């Protein structure tokens, strides 16, 4: 048996973003988000699309290259409202934005 981590341990260690792993299967946020509902998630080039993908992808990959996903949200809260396991997705998107700014990666600048 081979177990592949791909950075998941790092996300699980984060008290806030670690909770996002609970929602991988259901993802009703994809249909509730006005942005993803209209344009779909495939245009973002990530494995996980929608608000849940925007929360975890910058942690699984490189924040400098994927921080823009956290800005691809209206922060209306629809994703949080429909989440079956009550993950505050819009707050986690704000946390990602804050982390990017603290690392000197404001929107529009690449690492």
C-alpha cells in the first residue's frame, strides 16, 4: 500500500483550513456559489473546484501561484450556508487572502 500525502498533512495541521478536508465529497458549495455556478470550476485549472477548491488549493500547492483563487469569490456566504458539515468557507477564503497579504502577495502580484 502506498499513501500519498501531497501536502495534506500541512493543511490538516492548520486549525482553520484543516476542517476543509471534511467537505471533499459533498461540495454543494459548487452549485450555490454565484461565481462557480456561472463559469464553472474547470477554468481555474485545479483538481478541486469551487469554494472548497479555492480554500485548499493554495495550501496544497504554492500560495504565491494560487492565491488568486481566494479572490475569485463574492464572499456572499452561500457556500457556507449550504455546506452540509458547516464549514465557514467564506471565512476561510478571507483567511487565505489575509495570509497572502502577510506574505507580501497582494492580488495581482505573483510570487
